[in-house]
C-alpha cells in the first residue's frame, strides 16, 4: 500500500499527457525573467532606434502649442463621436483645419544662401565689433517671410526677413559690444519658418562659426623698460669658449684649436702660436609663468590684470625679436606672432584644476634650459615660500622677477632671496617698475 501511494505522487505522473506539470523545470523563474527582459528590451530598442532617428526631425517641427492643439483635437473628436456633441465636433474640425493650414508654412526646401561677415576678428576691450548678415534667395521660387537667429556668445540676435523673390539679397548689420577679455563665438545662423500661431516651426541651421577675439589691455614697455632682459648679443658668462662673440684673452695654441682663431700679430711678436679665447655668451630668452589658479588671486579682476601684465611683457619681447616662452599650468601659449599670442591670452580662464605656479616653473625650466630671465605672475594670495620654490626651479644665473598683482596695493618693490618682487596695482605702472629693475 505504501508503494502504491509513492508511485501516485511521482512528479512525472502528475497531470495529463502533453501538459506541463506545476513542478516541471520548464516553467520560467523570476531569475529567467530578469535575464530575458533586458535582452529583449535592448533588441527592441535597437530595432526602433533607426525609426526614431528618421521620425525625430519631423516630430521636432511640432511646437508645444501644436502638440496641445493636436491632443485637444483628438479628445474632442472622440467625445463628439461617443456622445454626439456637436460643439466638440466643431472644435475638433477647427483645430484640425488650423494644423493643416500650419503645414503650408513649413513645407518646402529652404534655398537660402547665408553669409556672416565680421569687419574685424581681433579687438581690444571696449571696442565695438561690426558685422553683417547677408541672406540671398538662391532658388527659383519666392520664399516666405522668415526669422533668422544669429548666435553670439551666450546670447542670440533675431532678424526678421521679408518675403524674398528669386535672387533677392537682404543685408542686415549688427554690432557686438566688447566689455571684457574673451573669445566670442559668432554663429551658427538658424532660420525659423512657422505659422503665425506658433503651432509648427521648422529650423534650418548653417553651422559656420567664427571666433571674435577680444584681446586683453596691454601697455607699451619700450626697450628701456625691458632692460632686465639680456640684449640681443647675449651677456658674457664665466664659462670660457674657443668660439663665440665676446673676446676674453689670448692663450697659447694647443692641438685641436681652430686655426681661424690664431692671432697672427701676437704670434709674430712672441714667436709662438697664440689663439683668441672667448667668453661664452647666449641669446636672451624670457620665460613668463602665469598662474591660473583662482586660489592665488584675491578677485577675478586681479587675474585680468595678471593676464594684461603677461601679454604686455610677451608683446614687447616679440617686438624686440627676442626668444620667448609663455606658460600657464596646463599648456604653452603660441608665441609665433603677436596676434596669435594675444589670441591665446583671450582664451585664458581661471581653473582650480590647472595646477600650481611651482609646476609651471618646473615645466618652464624643462622647455627653456637656456633661459636668461624668468617672470612669475600671480595674485596677492601667493605666499613668499611658494614663490621662492618656483624661482628655485631655474638655475642661479637666470634673473628672476615676480609680479604680484593686487588692485588695492600701491606700487612697491622688495626682494625674496634673489628674486625681485613687484607689487603692482595698475597696469600703467608696469613700465616704471621694470625700468627700475633694469637700472
């Protein structure tokens, strides 16, 4: 009897043939569903992605007001058919006619030829930038009135254009004020075509973007103000050389000396070969290290003054045709021409992740081992100890100067070790301060 009961309750005998038993292992478990759902969701998403990519530009034409009108139209039509309300049917038909009429304003190709011209691409702070927007109908049919939107920095400028006949040109002028150092992106241009009610709107963009550089304020230093920089021929050092510019003395000829340096008059007088001995010289090379760490400055205005100081020094050095290296904690500035240098100065911004003035000095000593002078520019929050560590990265024969900018301070000068420190509050005082160091 016990054997019969055990046989009746075996799992393979439960249920009718062809059915799945409740205890069958083929039944999906929650774990199976958790594995199945993400895989099928991803497969469905991959199949719908191309369709959505094609439909998205068309759906973007409908504005929020258009979606609201469409929703009210559908709901009103459904209620009218369900309850037989004539008023709702009239509302649905009215909204449907408006949506159909709005389509007329957005269909068709935009055959505009758009050109944005700027009178100047480089300006000083306070100068006005002038430009023009030229729009031409390059098609063979007239175009509806449209609104053109020009992106200028973080803002936008709108231009309402009338109906354009084939080949007709419209020129709109604009002005851009420049009240601070920056790089202003002008463009792209976007044309908007839509119905008067704002149900539908179609945007077409022209992606050409121009950069308008607003250079920092600079001051002319003059050759006398940069007297601390070595002159073009270089300054003699204590290292003797057999071939250079600065003559030092005569010595007896040794095997291997260049015969071109034999001094024949002295040789004839003393009866043995005598050659010229030179002092090793080097070409002047200025290294400017500018801090972009906000912790080194008391205010953003102090940083603007620091950029102006760096730009003034670099501009004068390039004008005097001397070697120059300008570094900020993250990169080197382009010093190929004065214009490119000032363009890079226009891009500078405070960045707490950029690094310290000490790291900039390490990089400067590495890329300019032949430097003759190094200038460190930072705010009043830079401690003397950090400034001393930065200057110590260069060799002892490199003249080191620090310009500490603080708009609340008067012009003064002090020494930290072998580094001459200038406290500067006005950019106009920079020539006088450097002239005193040169003296």
